[in-house]
C-alpha cells in the first residue's frame, strides 16, 4: 500500500487472534502497522508482533530490494510493536535505532541490550532529515506507556501517532472507524485523558494531512472529526445523549424492573435507550458505551452482602478508566437485606462530577406498587438529556 510518494505501508493483519491483550474480544482481528519512508535515507517506523515478524521482514525486502534500511524508528515498546527489533537488527547490521531514552531502557529489559553502538536518542523537538522527508519528534508519555514518542513527517504532513487514533480490527475488514476506535481508546488509553489532551494541543499546531497509527486504518484529511472525538473522549465528556441501562439479574426480577424503566422512559420522552445484560455482554463494549452516553442506570442484586460479581467488575472498570461527568440511576434488589445501591454508590465515590438521580429503586424480590412508583419517579429525573 502506497500512502504517499515515498511512504509505504508494510504492516500485517492478524486473523488468528481472538482476544487482544488476552482480554478484549476482536472478532475482526487486529492490524499491526508499520511504515517505510523511502528517501536518500530509508526509515522503518516500528516493528510488529513476533508471530508476524518474518512476514514483516519480507514486506521490507519486497519494497527495498537490495537496498537496506538506514533507521528503525521505535515509537512504542509494547511487544505487539517492538517484538521484531532483534531480528531486524540482526538482518540489517548497519541500521540504527532511533528512539527516546526510556525506550532504550526498555530495550535492555526486553532484549538484554540497548544497542549502545547503534542508537540515536531523540527528544521533543529533535529532527532527523532523510532527504526530502524530515522527521520531527514529539514526546507523548503515558499514551499509554511512558516511553512513547510520535513522529511528524514535515514534507507530507503525516503524523505517525503510535497507538493513538488506533482501533481494533484488521485492515482487510470493511467497517467504520468510530465504534471500534472508541472501544480501543476507552479501554486501553482512556485512563490517560490529561496526557491525551496535552498531545492534542501539540497536534493542533501541526499541518497534518493524515494520521498513521500503529493499529487500524490510515486517517486522511479532513481530520477534524477524529480530533474532535478524541478531545471529547480525553475530556471524559458525553459523546451522545441517551440512557445506558446496565443490569445483572439472577432470576429475572431485576431485569423486569429495568425493562419496565425503559418502557416508562420511552413513553415520557423520545430517549435513546440501550439495555445491556452485563452477564452476557463483552465488558469492554459496555464500558465504552458508558463513556459514550450522558446517563447510566446500574441495576443489580445484593450478593454476599455486596453486589453481583460481574457488576462489581464492570464498575471497577469504569472507575479505573476515570469515569466522570454523568448522571446515574441506581436499582437494587434483595429479598431480605438489600445493600446493592449502597455498595455501587460507594464504589463510584472517587469519580468526579457524578450526579445520582433520586430515588434509589429498591426491590424486595420483585416489583410491587411501591417500587413501581419509585421507577416512575426515577424515570422522571432521568428523562431530560444533558447538554453536550
């Protein structure tokens, strides 16, 4: 794939993987992106997962023929992008590694060497001229590892963005960017919104024509929509108006209350509603949706004097990714000592700018007139959307 005259795609698609990082389902696989800049000096941008390193090396050789790369630019040391370094350096013995100081420390950890005689350490603002193409380096710590750098190629206006702006899914699968980019961002990068906002401030001054991430498609100008979504996600603001109703129900009574609440909400206002049984759904997808919408209802049973384990896991994931700026409704069920709402609220105490909508709906085993009235009151307080 030729991206521009002089910049080529040399990455790979992985359709063998089913769980990225052993926890995120990827039904359409993954791409491990690498790029080649051909000029007076040739630079390779990052490597790929170890299972595809031989294919990647063949891609380089196919593009360069008898010419050897001069530089290997390492932007991110996570093994799905760095695993091929040793084999590359063994094959191309005159090539130099270009990376930040922290990346070289990790090279020592992963490979037992930091290639002391073959390294160029770069920092923010440094330039590397390849001929017509010039690389300008940006430090991007904690997006989402501390050693990350990004690279702006000045001649073509191409930002090589490491993991930022990436998505789940292989490149040979035709699907939209937003949904799987959101799930990727929220679950993998989402904790580091402050750092992402700093990057966006830097990027706003660059004359970008395209973004080349380490996962997912090349994003071509106009880039405003991608940048706007990243700004929204990094600021932890709702992207859309709607109510996400997340529940766990052991015997169907809690589920029945959630369905009834959805019916009441639908009758009172044309609200976008999503119902998610957390025991049956991909957790990463529901976490992503919780960050997408402005209102969230959590409904679960009292279990071992706490809450149902899958709901506990879900709320833990929310808090670990800096969930904030939302309106929350709570529904609890308990046949003799309901405490689920108290537990859920305490788990969310560290989150910023959460508004808990009254009343808390309490079921003693099943819906009755009293809890139905509570549902109606909660629906009234949830029906108005948040201004975006």
